[in-house]
């Protein structure tokens, strides 16, 4: 049994040494935009880390909401996670195949938001694991359901009205992790009918710039430098946003590594903001 709390980021070397440890659960939490043509579930069946289970981000979201990837209820999250064999005492390592810890960070954040803090992201994800020639398995793994208690920390989530108020008052920095083209309004949104652009007063820091080209995380010093270059003050409140509340969690993960554990997510993100007629501006700021 893992006798200690996990750090927010673990290396492939660490995981290889602990992969058979009782009490450790590994989750493939890959998810891809529909425009990529990739199926995370199908890719999982072809190859995943030994013993890993598939965490379906869509199935673990609020199916009643018209918005993508909204947080489920406490009971729904507990039921879904428990069905994966994850109990209250489990240590969880999440990874994805995006090359940038995009959806892995979202699942890491979901566990934390629902009160399960012993969770880490695998540095470099599936790509680094494969590049190092480490073993993968094919097929599906079934787990024995376990009981998990979920209690949402509402302080980690922000609504549209709260984001609007923060933008007007300046009480928090609203940081958008979409690409520069989408933020500036020069590239289209992947979801039909949504205009590109950004919220007035938001800061842009693409999530792809929070990791090295190989998908591994920056050092803490490098993260501080990159955030400062983007105009993000680590010691001030941050609300992270993106297209659907997924890639923004990469920023929340980075901030957590730097010691800021109170940054929040705008769960509705750009899909809700732009889709409900809120102010949209174009350009760099």
C-alpha cells in the first residue's frame, strides 16, 4: 500500500518502480477534440500502461448539461470512480496521450475538487512511456467496484457570473489557455457556431506552453518565468478558462506545483461564455 501522499507530478521512472504497488490505481484519461478524428477509447484498447483503467471524461461529466465536460454531481462522480475500483484510500496516477497532459490534468483536478487529494499526473504521459520502450498492454481491464466519498470544494469552481464580476473588478486574473489564434480571433473554434476571440481583460497562456515539446513538465523555475512572461502573477487569485474546462486544468496543475492550491476553474469556459452572448473581443488583449 502506498504509505505516503503523491506529489502532483510523478516521473515514468517512479511509476515503473511502483506500478505493481497495492493501492495504486493508474488511469488512462485520454480525451481528444472531435476535430482530431481520434478515439481515446479505441486507442486505449490497442495499448495502455500495464494495469491501467480507462477514465471516460465524457461519461464522468454532467450528461444533463448542454455544455461539454461540466462537473457531475458528487454522487455521480463517486459512483463512476467507484466503478473503476477506486476507493477512498487509493493513490491515483493519471496520464493521457495528448503530449501535453491536457485531459490528465482535468481528471487530476476533478479528483482534487471532489476531495480525493492523493492523485498525480504522469510526467510526459503515454508518449514518454512509449519512447522509453516501457511495456504496454492491450484490451480492457475490469475492476471490482469500491466505495468512494465525494465532496465538492465549491471554492475551486467559478460560474459565468463570477467570472464576469472578476473581470470587471480585477479581483482575480482570468487566464485563457486556448491557442493564441483562438484567443485573438484569427483562428476558428473547433465547436461549430462559436465565435473565436476572448473575454475582455483575460490573459492568454496556451496550455501547450506549460510543458516541454516532449510533453514533460517545466521545472518550477521555468514555470515561474513562463507565467511571469505571460503576465500571470502566481501570488494573486487565478481563474483558469479554455474551450470546455479541460486544457485549463493544465494551468491549475502548474499553479499547484508552484504552491497555489486555491486557483479556480471556470467550468463552462468559452463554450458557455461565447455561446450565451457574453462580451467577446479580438486581438492580443
